[in-house]
């Protein structure tokens, strides 16, 4: 597996992967998922893709600049707004590896915290985030597109920058 910075040429492939991962997670395609994801690439703080030598792009993670999330997010915290692994590549630790790569990069850029938002019923993701040191922040809220309960999570990054 190769991890590298994302590039403009990767945007449409990443958006398609995001749509496929969301469809697998939710059991059906949801109108508006691609349209909400695409602009995040233009406000990215950092973006990492995972490539398999035979399958091509199989995952990516993208953090947007501080202030690009919700009103209750820490003001200086970049937002991990997209983290996806292709449905056929899930279960191999790629999501965890991408999350580590993103948080390490954010720490190296001088950020002391990061925030993300997760669907409360996406138990696999919630478990991953909690296992990796993320903690709930604030009260649950409704996802603006999916209208499902969601939760913000925050992670301190100060211990990562020295790596």
C-alpha cells in the first residue's frame, strides 16, 4: 500500500469513492453526497490517498481548514471532513492508517487539535475514532443532509508533532 498527498487529478476518483463508501454504509445512494463532498477539496488543509498497486486508489482522507466545520467546533481545529475506504478494501486497517497519516500531518503543520463529525449509528467509525484517542465534543446534532444523529469528536494533536 502506498500513501501520498492527494492531487487535483484525484478529486473525481475520490468523490466517486466517497459516494460508493456512503452507499455501502447507508444501504442506498443519497442524492447530494457528491455535491457536498466536492467543494471540500478546494478548502483542504491536507489530503492523503491510499493506493494499492493492483486496485488503484482504495481510500483517502481529507482535512479542511480551521473554521470550515460547525459553529461549536474548536476555532483553530482543522476538520477531518472526508475519510473513506473503498467497500472492497475495508477491514484491512486502511481507515486507521489514513487517520494516523492525517493527524500526524496536521500536527506537523502546527495544529494542536482536530475535529471530525460522525454519524452516531456508524458504530465501526465511532469505535475506530474512540480507540484512536478521539473524544466526544458537545451534544449530538442532526446531520444536515442525512437527518441522522451525529456527534463531533475532537483529538489533541500536541503529542503527535514530535514523531
